[in-house]
């Protein structure tokens, strides 16, 4: 996760919302400028200015979502019909909980979220404060799911180093780990969504998904900032390896 892209979400979680309300239209009409205060870095000033003028931030505050990221899953679901009533959902990289809120609101019966960060409780969700890449984390997740999942979503994003290739490889590694988990845990017909970065090196991930899912597509929802290299891969119609097809 880049400091620029989502780091502010984390900062906002610690220090409380930075917006003063107002709907998307008013946020657009009155562009708020932030002065560079002593001790505030220029990048922080730009982040704060963007937050104050971002209609999705205002909307998330109004609609009670914990992150503007909630609208990415909302838009992905609107386009691909991912969330169905009664589904079990695994939410990888879940903090502060926007995607879990959306999945539950749209009918999921149980969401299991995992994140390095603590997540405030959400009724209907089991939230694990754990490194997804740690040995045994997959088993802990499976136990919390109490069986197979119907949908695995990954918004996992590492802190970026600023070195483009390194950052790209790190996010692809997380997306690949998420894909392997999905293949291990999904019910036949299930779906997988993962955040990736545009710009190559996802060949192995795509090959893996194409071998196991009926359709594999890329989509960048409108809520994903146009200046960000982030995009999403959406794999639907899971075909389990023959030896694990049992539910
Ligand atoms: C963009 S945020 C997720 C936002 C979330 N989908 C929402 O709607 O609120 C990405 C998250 O991935 C988490 N993350 C990154 N690496 C992780 C790892 N190895 N294990 C668990 N969580 C991780 C970060 O802590 C961060 O909270």
C-alpha cells in the first residue's frame, strides 16, 4: 500500500476523520486548499487536500463506511455480481473494514477478515489481527470460516518502497498468495478478486487463475484513483482441482 494511495486511510483511522462532512457535490464545488503548516510535509499537505476534496471520502463518512475503499468493492460487485445472499466471504487485507461492511450489507452471512492491523468489531464478521503471509495463517482463516468460502476478496497492499519494480513484485506476491488461498478454500463456482498493479509481471498469476476459473478479467473501478496504478483482477466460476472438489 503506498503512503500516497491508502496511507492516509490508516492515518485517518488513528486520528479520526479529517473531513467536515458535506455531500459529494458540495465537496466538488468548494475545493479546499491546505496551507503547508510547519512540520507538515508537502506530501501530507497534498494528501490532506485530496481527502478534503474527494467525493468518495465525503460519501463514506455520510454512509457510515470506514473507508473510501468500500466503494471499490461496491462498484466491482455492481459490475460483476460477486456478492450473493448467504455467502461466506474471506476478506484479505481487511482494515479498517470497508469491504467487510459492504459484503455484509449486500447479504453475506459471514465475513472473515484478516489484517496486520487491529480492526474495530463489525457485527457478522470475524476479524483476525494476523499477517496473512505467516505460516499457519491460512489454517486460522479456514478454521474461522468453518468450511469453504464462496468469495475471497483481497485488497492486500504492502507499504510501498518507492522503487516501482520492487513494489510491483511485492503486491503481485501478495495477490499470488491470496490466489493460492482462494484455490484451496473456495466452493465450486466461487469467485476471487484481488488488487494488483498495472504494468506487467502478473503472467503467472493470470495463468494460475485461468486454469482454475471460468472467467478472468481486469477492471479498475471508478473509485480507484486514476493516478494510481492499482487495478483489480476478477476471477469467477471456480473449478476446483478434481481431488478437492468435495464441499
Ligand atoms: C487498502 S487497505 C484495505 C482496505 C479495506 N479493503 C477496506 O475496505 O477498509 C490494505 C490492507 O492490507 C493490509 N496488509 C498488507 N499486508 C498484509 C499482510 N501480509 N497480512 C495482512 N494484512 C496485510 C494492510 O495492513 C492494509 O490495512
